[in-house]
C-alpha cells in the first residue's frame, strides 16, 4: 500500500478565496457551487460585522474528511458502502451500495459529509484519487497534501519560527 | 435560443412600488432586450444594453424612474480565476449619464448560486425596506429600524434577522448614511468589504428607500467542460503568478505594492517596514474574493497611536493614493481609520477626497470663507479635521457638509468666484488628478473619454507609469531587473497581436523615452485598453490580475477566450472578444450622446490648469496637445470630428438596428 496522505490546513496562509471549494465541486459535480463542495472553509468575517473600534477577527478554518483511522461513518453505515481505497487510504462511498440513509453524516464528528438532494447522494472527500484538486488550486499555500505522519510539520514549523522570533525580540530588547 | 452553460438562467425584476417581484427565464429576457449573449456576454454589456433600451431621454437620476441593474456574467461564480465579481449599473446621480461599477466579495457569486444572472430594481418603495433573495424566493422586509445605521451594523443586523445558519451564508449589499442623505457620490457596499465604487448607486438606492439587498444561494452553475475549465484556469493562474513580477509583492503587501507605479514614492520597503511596527498583519497572506489568486485585501490591526486597536480589511489603492496625494495624511493609523470611516459612512473615496482637496484650494484662495465652512479652517494633513468633514458630508450637516455632498461640479457652480476653473472633474465627475504633462498621458486621456465621466478605471493603462523615467531606480530595482530587461519582457508578454504592437510601440526594443514622452501611438493603445476593460467588465472578472495592471502582462483576451469557451461551449477568439469590448464601449458612448448630448465639447477637463504649461519638474513648460490627441483617438475609434460614432462604425459592430433612429455622422474624422 502506498503512503497514506491527508489534507493539512494552515489558517494563517488562507486567503479565504474558496478556490478549493469551487475546484472541488467543479471536478466532482461538473458544475460549480459552494454548497456541494466536499471541502468547506468556515469563515468568521469580523471586519464586516464589527463596529469601528470593536475588536473582532477574520478567521478561516477548514472542515473536510480527516480520513480517520477509526471511521465512525464506516461503522455506522448499514449497507457497508464506505470502503477504504487501497491506493490512497481515502474512505470512499460506493454509490452502488449506498442506500442514502445518511447515517454516515450522523457519525462524522466534523460535519464533513454532506447530502446532495438533487443527485440523491452523500458526498465526502475521497482525495481525488491521490491528487486533490483543492490543494492544486490553493495558491496561497494554506492547503497541503502530506503523509499522515508528517501532517504536524506545517503547524510545528510555523509555531517554532514564531517562538524563535519572539525570543529574539526579547533578547534584542534586553541588550538595548 | 437556449441558455448556454455558465449562466444561472433567471432574471429577477423587483417593483419596489408594490413590493412585488417577477422572475423571468433568461432567454425570454434576452429576446425582449435583443441581447445576444455572444455579443454582449453579461455584466457591463448587459447593463449597457438594458439602459440603452429603457432610456431614450435624460431623466432625473434620483427619480423613481431610474433603475438599478445588478448583472453577473458567464465568468461569475464558476471555477475560473477571480470569478467573484459582478457589475452594478444605473443612471449616475452626478453626471446624469451612464454609470456602472464592479464589485465583489461574495454577494455576486451568491446571487448566481441563487439562480439569477440579472436583478433589476425598479420604482421607489413607500417605506424603508430591504430585500431578501432566498434562492428563488423574494421577501420584502421593513428597514425603518435599519435607517441611519452604518455599513457594518447594517450587515450584522440583516444577517441576524434573516437567521443565518452559518456565517457567510447570507450576503448583504447595503447602503449607509451617505446614501440615505443622498450624498451624490455614495456607493453601496457588499458585506462591508467591496463597493461598486464611482457608480453612485448608493445614492440611487437611498432615493428608492432601499436599505439593502440580501441573498442566500445554494444552487449550482452548470459548465460546458468542467475538467477543461479547471486545467485552463490552473494554467492561467500559474502563468500569471510566474510571469508577473509584481504579483509576489502584491500578494504579500497588497495595494501598497503599487506605490512604485502609482506614486512618486520609492518602494524601498521603508514604509512597509514602518507599517509592520505600527500595525500588525495577523494573516500572512492577503484576503480576497471568490477564486482570487492575487487577493488585494489586507487584514490590518493598528498597534500604535491614537487608533490603536482598530482593525480593518483593506489598505486599498484609491485610499492610499488620495490620502497621500490629495489629503496629505501621512500617518498609517490615520490612513486606515480614514479608509474604514469612509466605508462605514458610504462615501466614495476618490470623489470625497477630490472634493475636499478642491475645497482646501478654494479656502486658501479666498473663494470659500470661514462662513461657508462653518468656522473650520480647511487644510491638508489634518486627519481629524478631514474625518470630521467626512461625517458632516455623509449627514449633510451644516453649510460645508451640504455643499461638499453635491460634489465638485455642483459645488463649484454654486459658489462661483472662479472656483470652477480649478475644479477637478470631467463631465461632472471627480477624478484623481494626474498632470498629463508631468505624468501619464494615457491615464488622463482615459479620464476624458470614460463613459462614466472623469474616471480612470475604464481605461487604466499603467504602461507609462510603470516605465516612467523617474521610476527606474525604484521598483524595478526592487524586483532585481533593469528597466530595459523588464520593458523587453513585458512587451513580449503583452497579450496583443504583433501588428498592433508594432503600430503602437514602433520597432524599439528598449525603454524609449521618446515614446513615453510623445503622444504618438498612445491613442491606439488607449483604445485597446478601453476595449479590454469593457470586455472583462462584461465577463465579469477583476481588474487586478488582468492585463491592465502592474506591468500589463496579466490575464489577457487570449486566456479569456480559452476559459470562456470551456465555460459556455462557444468558440470565441481573441478578435471576437475585443470586438465585444469595442461594441460595448461604443454603445455606452452613444447612450451618453443620446441622452446627454456628450461629444467632443464635453471631453474636456474643467480644471483649466490641465491646458497650461507644466510648472515644474523635468517637463517644465510642456503642454499636451489635447485636441490633436483626441482627434487621433476619434479617428482610431471610427468616430467623427465631434467625437460621435459614425454610421459605418455602428454597422461594423452590428449595432445598426439599435441605433437607426439616431442621426449619426457619416464621415470618420
């Protein structure tokens, strides 16, 4: 089996353009939408709703399938329609078996599985066969496709560098 | 005619008088207005066509008869780069002529996901209301409790009232106090973020008692070749980012990047570094509208000074230019506060700043007295005073507020005393003044010929500014190349047929100071740029990233046609798309000619100093031969000596049927 990779997100790099979402729906659905995307950018737009001197934030975060090792969606599926792709390690919905009961949606702790009532299908991230379109279109570099055991590196690297910078500032201040 | 992929397929017409709405299939609407999508695309093209069919004579822009058209295009809300834009058009409250503005953030795409390509707002509501477009349902709601609220509070209250299920689900296009008080240059604002600036549509919305339009869209936009679209878009983005040397800076520093091109301000980094001390940038990258590869909004947080704690999403070019150039605001915190304040009040930065700047000049020359200014001593550089004046203008408070709220043209006519001769406007609309003798000739020519009055965004040719002699030591060094290298590369990459390039630039492969200084070839280059702007405003996509920005090597018509074909399944080419731009620009000119009689006599700067010799700099004593430049421009456009499109030109662009009733000149200049 090939190395299992997952989508990793760094909120500080996200530009909130949602290209990941439009690319996802375009690639899988054949039409562009934000509501039928298997990856979702959660937004808090503090700038648009806060008064002038009120402190608020502008935050983006990612909700998508984490490709869990103990997948509740798979456990709860009565039709055994959720299968692990042996090549990518992604959990895929077998639409021939799927009965549309949406129990997988109940099981997912992140709300990463959605239901498309037009097509009568549940949709979840299946890693595009190993070349995720969302990562391809993430120009700002917030999304990365990394092996599971390296997925902490993005956050660790940034946090580490910030810590060092903070430390240097402190030392500089003292030496003055 | 069936509806091609890429269009949502419905048109929403709202009758504010009766609080009623009507939903029409797009193809039927096209038929009524004789719109062939392959000739007009959407956005600005459709707005032009709708206004052309609906108005045959001049109207009072604040009359209920004036209608607001929000039009998306085939590009909007697809997976093409920078697809989060739409156009908003109406009859301009300042000029009485054609007006439209591009805006973004997520309102346009939501509208298309709700299933509407075009929304037309007609009539005047009997009470303050706002509209909620919930997919295919339309609700009219009372807005009397929202009247008098500023932008962000309106957005928050509307979203709360409509029961947003998750943040960003409902998008709000709202006006603020300036629009309510009918300040003549008020734009509406999309989610307190992106405004169709310069359109004056906020004033028109105010006159219609319409506080906001909210939209929730959960639908999809169909595509002809989705995977092909993704591949073409990816290539376009990659080549944009790799080709355009300034994009990297832009993505990190936002609009401050353009300091080098737009201002006499070296981009040595000093200002940026200082900013980092005074302000924090909690995000590492800029923030942008839907599908934007080079976002322009900066999430700022002021750390030092009086406005410590202020947060704002912006840092935009227009504010930056007017603040530093015309208002003399130097401190970073004050600049950001001013930007946020104008957004909250709903004032157009360019118009307000030019009006204020003019008022200072008048005050210094004694044309305005302390009595006119309510006892205030007007001057530049005093941010607190400027913000106070902005508030008074938005509420039309006192003598000064009421005077400046009407803009330069009307104010100068009202006070007289020779102030008309220094009023910075063309056809009644203010423009950010650049002296063509000292700086960009094409930029100024754009202000003269723009269909919406004195305005630079329908032209936006930065070639001269980018390769201006004084700039060579600043930002070109910053990107680590010599001027000749960059010029040569840019010339090669410019998305323009070789024959046309030769006509415009001659054979020179290096920065030709003579070319920069002389008017030769510039009219032709201007025509090309204007057509390009009309084109991408009809697709609708963004100016930032197009071939009119930075070094003019962004996304051009070749890429536009490639991506558009993937969206719609058409087979358009470079030439066809540029012809669409030409067609739209000509109909806008004709529209203004028909209802306002604008021709050569109106293509003039009100400010007489534009015609006098330059006072300083290396171009001291230089005069621009404006009449010759304009006549050459008319000739290239196929217009008569009077600046009116000729019959032959109209036939060539397939506008014949529409313009039969007009008595147009035969002879091209």
